[in-house]
């Protein structure tokens, strides 16, 4: 069925004669065959958001519907790939037409010619349902790509073959009540529809990130949601890069949604160089990148986060733990606002559409810990972390507020901390995690029974510091008692030696949870022992000038396999404190 363009307004094209079209159908616009998607229908007129540059289009040009929703292709070949917002492979386009994406270019989303070694695990006679794993492909040296029965297919395997196949060749045949279905490795799934699962579970394990301020004070659960709002230059992208590199996830999907081109270039240059800490292989071997830079058409930004989360759900369905990074959802919301304005919809707060909150919720609700579809009861987790770039760092603006109503972890970045070169610039007095109670048992079991007490004690010291600094600003340091001055010293050590972490230092960039526990214990021991010896009449300046403080500061550089060094520092700390006690008795 063919319609005709009647109006062009930037990325929005209105076509008439679209009687048989449906919402969210993909269409081809004009003879240039630009990709678009129907976002509104009134009578026989359809409003189409076009994912490519629309300059040069005019009324009367044809619009052809494909009668299919915007979908992603799911098969071996996803890992290590770099796609744009609608899953076009950028390396293939570059090889075909050069550095700039040509309008209307049509390329296969995944390679149809490459053969993959399929190893069947199911056998003839097995009863299968949608989501069941029937075999696997070694996609990279790290990732075992599990081939699943498509959703909606149920029956008995009558033929299955191991060997080398392309993603469109038949690997199995299933006898269903509607006849024989041929199974290929390639599946398609509409991006705006969440992939089904059996049951959603409560997240009960932390996603360890190796970032001390996150893991200790504001942990995110596997299958949880988090947001990183902060003004420009406060380090959102570096925090997300750190999470992508170090977070305890088997698959990483990184979406650069409307980001600056040079930032995406950093990611593309850096990830192949980075070594995965668990396997020693390049990090790209378990990563999918979606690059939608700020100079690409605005409508494709809106699609990019759905493309990314659908790919992430596919790997979750295999039973993997997946981490999704969206940088930044503000650019996605701006794309929504632009399209809404062109559709002449009633604007909500600050011009954003009235449905901004429900669209954000729709996206974040697709994260979670689930029992995947199929008869095997395998568990998978999808953790979603979105960056938000509020204009001028104003956290009361609509995108931040809509996000905070949905997510359970808030890592608030602070421009004042960034200005003081304190990174990660997460403000410990503003941020929060609603997973702390849920994860308490895990930390007690896996790390230490006193973990929760230590965390509370450290946070108490940091909060007391904030109150004491207020007094110091008003009446000066001399107004404080000696005990309060020691609290300030301990808080300074916490801030500078524990919360401050160098992302570019080979040792400090990642700290295991066991090492975090030992570091925190050491700093709290300094505070506790110091308060004790103060009561015996020891001098504050002697405590603050103890030689052991340098070792405490450098404990962040102790190697992960040398944690016994902490025992020596603790013993030395006790000895030096004891030496300050007047007359040798405490």
C-alpha cells in the first residue's frame, strides 16, 4: 500500500492514503527509501518519525508501509558489534559508503554469510517450548551464545543438526500442532514490546562494581535500576565507563544516546584495549555498543534506548546477568519533546510531553531479575543504569524527577566535588540506595557480619563532618572539642583515601568488596583507637601526625592478592596509638 507525503516538518513527515497502516509500523519514505515509523494515525493520515535526514523531501512523494513494527535482529553476531540507534551496523556501512551514513542505505543488520559453529544440546524427540535452549554457538572467546526456541513455538523436535550454519539456515525442525516449523538462529523482536518471562523475582544480590562509594554506601542490585544525574563535566560518562568495564555482569550493552561524538570515539577506542578482569580478554568480547551521536537524526535517539534494551533482554533470556548503560536519557527525552512539539501535542512541564513519566517507567520497568521463559527455570538479570543531564545541574527538572520516581538508586553527581577534582563526584549526603535492606544479608554472609555496622559508622562520620564544618565556617576551628576535631580528621581520611578513586590508575580503578571491607575497617579503627587515646590525655596533634596515616592512605594501592598486609597495618596502628598514651596505660 502506498501513501503520499502532504507535509514535512523536520524529522516529522505526514502522509495521506495510509488506511491500512498500523501504529508503530515501519515505513519507507520517498524514492530515497528513508526509514520511518508511524507514531500517530488520524483517519487516513499517518504521522511518521523519520530516522534519517529529511532535507529535500516534498509533498507528493511516495510512502510505503512494510506492515512490520520496528524490530531488532537477534542472533550470533551481536557481541563486539557497533550499531546505530536502529541497529544498522556502522562498520558495514563505513566499508560500503565511507565515514558518513548515506540516506536510504539498506544493509543487513547482522551478517547473513558468516557461518557459525552450532553445537546442539537438544535431541530428536525432545518436547520444547518458546525460550528453551536447543544448542549454542561460541560467539566470542568469552560468550557462549545460546540458541533458543522462538516465543510462540511449542512441539517436538523431529530434526536437529550440529555443524556450521549461517543465521538463516535451518538448524532444527519442530512438529507443532500447526505443522512443522523450521528453526533458524535468527530471531526478530519488536523493540517497543518487552520480551516475555515466566516470573519476576525480587533482586537479592548486589552488582559489585569495584567503585568504593557505590558498593559500600549506595549499592545497586543485580536486576535493579539506577540513575546518575549530574551537570555537564561532573563525570557521568566516566562513571558509566567504569561500570561497563568493572561491573559484575556477563554481558554489557552500552547505549550512547545523543552523546558527543568524541565521547563515543573514546568508548570505541578504549573498549577493545581494555582487558576483562575475569578472563584477560578484551572487554569488547562481551559488549554490544549502540552509538547514536548528537549529530545523528533526533528521531533515531528515541529508538536507540529501545533497541539497546531489547538486545539486553535477549541475553537475559539466555540466563545471563546483563548490565545496560544508557548515556544519556535526557537526550532521549529531548527527542521525545521535539517530536511531541512537531505533532502539536499539549506540552507538559518545560515543554516535555505529558507522557514523559510513563515512557521513562516503561523503559526502566524492563529491567529486573526474572525466571526466563522455557521449561528450564533459568534465572537472568538485567540491570539498567541511566545517566541524566539536567540543564544547569537542576535536579528538580522533569526528566530527573520522572526518573527518580522509578529507579531505586540515585547517584547524585556534584559539580562542587568535580571542581575540587574529587572523582567519582557522587555526593554522599544526597545519594541513596533503596536496596540496602534487601542486600544486608548478602553482605553479612559474603563479606563480614559487621559490614552493615561499619557502613553506618562511616556514614555517621561523614554526616557529622558536614554539621561540624558548618560550625567551623561560623565560629572557627577553635570552637570544636578535640574529639570533634578527630572526627573531622577521620572524615577527611574517608573522603580522600576511600571515597576518592582514580579511574585511570591500574590498581585504584577497581577495588574488590573484600578489600573495601578491609580499607573501611582500617579507617574506622583509626577513628576508634584515636578517640580512646584522647580520653587518656593523649594530644590531638600527635594522633593526627602518626606515621601510620601514610600507610592508611596508601592502602588503596595494596594488590588484591596481598590483603594480609592489612593485618600488619592494623597491628602497627594499635602499637603507634598505644605509644601515645601518657604513662603507658590506657
